[in-house]
């Protein structure tokens, strides 16, 4: 017997509960909390400060070589509500990755989808299926499912960035696959613009017209990097038209009306100094990183101060309000495409 054995004061019923447990059966009528009026969420609101993340990532660099633990020097943000699991929420993996000057994180690929958001610095480039992509502050870099990727830091400065993966979802679906890449340490010359940018990042609404530019239908955006200069300009332009002091952009596939990857939604938000945003909540979880500015965030019944480099998590259906002391630039990744695909996505504004 390995399943839960239910108890009753009634001897006959108690014997029945013993017998069904021996047959790995359980009585629904004794269960509570299965079909709840609103989601029962284990993920807790939490914030990791830039200072702690930077200090501890730096120490990992001093203590741990790059070859230990999956060829990546990565500290997973572990949500305190998830019983020690290395997940930032029930559906998302978030981590800081630290790469010192001269180091290479070797090639591999996996069925979970990943992305990088760079909160500070530059100098690292990542190679995506042979296409080198430079990484710098404010850039969003995609690592779609099953694309080979390796990270190179040819300079002398160490660099840290945020990784987000859909790993908990893929693991929950028992669909994790992983493959090491061909070992090859030679540094590749980095073109100033990746070929993905030259094809798909030339300008809003401009995509190659020739069919050969679409070698095959992919489940993800063909543009592998969204540069900060463009994101910044788009936020500035949106704010000029807004009287709320709050602008939100979505990163999307430039060739089709959909999110950057099938499981992950990415957005960038700018909230001007002194602005308090409307309170919202949505199904699915969000991990947010502060690129710039300072203020506070209310998540459910908790309030956190936030500043440049901090990372926080908003659990499913938790209310969320930003209050900007200085202008806040916040990057957000969520699992919303999954919920939308399954008709489980709900969002609403909540009266303050
Ligand atoms: O950079 O390839 O945070 O494979 C977790 C798994 C980063 C990566 C993570 C990974 C990577
Ligand atoms: Fe990876």
C-alpha cells in the first residue's frame, strides 16, 4: 500500500478505507480543496535583491568551475512556497547565470524553452544553432526549445544575467529531453548583428518576402534578440501618447501574431516617477526583473521595495500593483501563452 489511508470512527467504513487504500484507491467524498472557488496557489510572492544576487553569483564564480552541474554556473531562484524545489513559481524556472572573462559554457540543447534578459553589463555572446548573438544591458535573447546554445565570454569582465525557462511545465508533462552539443571550444568571430537580426530585426513590420527566408515553420519567433535601443524607443513613444504614466510593450514574433515562444510571454513596462499603476491579477505566474528605477510593488498582502537589478515573482491570481518612486523599467516573463492555449487565461483589474 502506498496511497493515503483514510480513517473513520465507523468500524465498517474504516475497514473499507483500509481495503481501498490497499488497492490504491481513495474516496473523493473525504477530500477537501480539490475544486476550489479560486486557485489554491503554493507559489508565494517573493523578491530577491540585486545586492544579494550579485554578491552570491560572484562567490559562485570564485568557488565553482563552469564544468560542474550541467555546464552552467547558475543559481536558481527557489520560491519559498515550493518545498525546496528549484523553481521560482509552479511553472517557471528563473536563475542568475554567472560567466567570468575567458569562460565558455559549452553547447547543449533541451526541450524546455529558455530566454535571457540582461540586467547589466555586456561582453558575452551566445551562439544559437551556429548564429552568434551579442548580449548587452536591456536585451532579450531567446533560446527556443531544442536549439543548440553555448555562452562565450571572450573579454576580461565577468557578466551576470537572468535566465527564465518553462522547465517546471515541461517536467510536469514528462517531456524533458537534453542533449550535449559537439564539444568545440574555438571562439567564433561575432558579427555585430546576428543573422536572425539581419533577417527579422531590420524594422517593425519588415520581413523577408522570399520563401527561402522561412526554411521551415517554427513554433517560435525567428528573431532571437530584441535590442534595448528599440525597446527603449518604443516605450518612450508609447508614453508620449499615454496620460496614465504607464506603458507596456509585448515582445512578439515579427512574422506572426503570437508570443516569442509557445510557452513564454515577454513584456517590458515603464512606469513614470510618482505613478501608481492599476491593480491587476491574472492566472499563471510572472517573474519580473527591474532594469531601472526604484519604488515598491504590492503583491497580494505584501509590499516590497524594488530597485535596479531586483527580481520578484507574482503568483497566479495574486493582485499586483507598482508604485514608481523614480521611473521604473520592468521586464516580465509569464506562462500566459500556455494558459491562453488551454482557455485557462483570466485577467482582471481590481479596485484599489
Ligand atoms: O544557459 O543553457 O538557468 O540550460 C538553466 C538551464 C540556464 C543555459 C539555466 C540551462 C541554462
Ligand atoms: Fe540550456
